[in-house]
């Protein structure tokens, strides 16, 4: 029996701790990305068969939007002499499944692993928003935004929807090269190829005003 866990967390606008506490702390600007996976299974010689759980979350903002989010979250004064370009891209997937992998050592210094995962999607958010925000005062604003996104839960407009079914595969690679007795070089490609197909995924294409 084996267990494995991995994570990657990147938060440019605020510290990682601040990102999980309503954007508190010093502001830096930029994007956010989180990725977590856990696997437990059985190992027999060169083969592994395990149960896999994954979460991937990536958000890209325009610089002006990132700063505006930070100011509003922390109840700070808005800049009133300029409009703000709204640009938001969201990619979020959560799922579980099984992973079959093969490991081998081709020389004393080099070994590799290839894996194929079958995944069932549990949560989806995929899309973008484009628009413009106009500060009316240091505490108030109007905005217009064109929204185009697919989802399993409508976080923007709170529509009650039926959750879609997602199924797909991903292929991963891992290489290890032993430079010396104390040093090793490792390279891993989590999704060398991946496709998740969603059936009847709810979506919204709309223009929002405030």
C-alpha cells in the first residue's frame, strides 16, 4: 500500500495566508493558482493502481481589477479619477478517479514513471468576464461586464441548476536522474495530455450592470 500527496500554491496579489483570509495583508498584484492531489493505492513490482483526488484552480485578473478587489475586500478608498478595466479568466476543476502507472529504471542513474488517470468531474467553473468599472466615490462604483462561463454551481447569479456529469482522462510523466549520491534531478508533467468531457454543463452568457 502506498500514499502520495502533492500541492502547488501561487498567490501573486497577496500572501498565501492572506489569500485564504479575505485578501488581508500587503498588496502585490498578479494572478492566483492552486493545485492539490492525493493518491492511495497498491503497488506490485513496476505497477501502481490507486484512487486519486484532484483539485485545480487558476484565476487571471487584469492589474486594475486585482487592485480594485484588494481595495474593496479591505474596505479601502477607491481611486476616483480613472475607470478600471475588468478582465477575469477562471479555470477550476475538482474530481476523483483511479490512476494506473508504470515505473522502471533504465540505468543506475535514470528512472521514469508514466501514469494514466480516469477522472470523474465533481466541480466545474470555466469562463471569463470582460467589462469596465467606474468609481463614483471612494466607496461606491458602477460596472458593466460581459460574462461567459460554464459551471456546476452558479457563483455569480445564484441560479439553481442540475450538476453536470464530467468524465475524462489525463496522462502524466515523471523522470528522475541521479546526479550523485546526494543529488537528484526530478521532472514531473502533471497533465502531459488531459481531456474532461462535461455533459449538459450549465452556462451563462449575459451582460451584468450595477
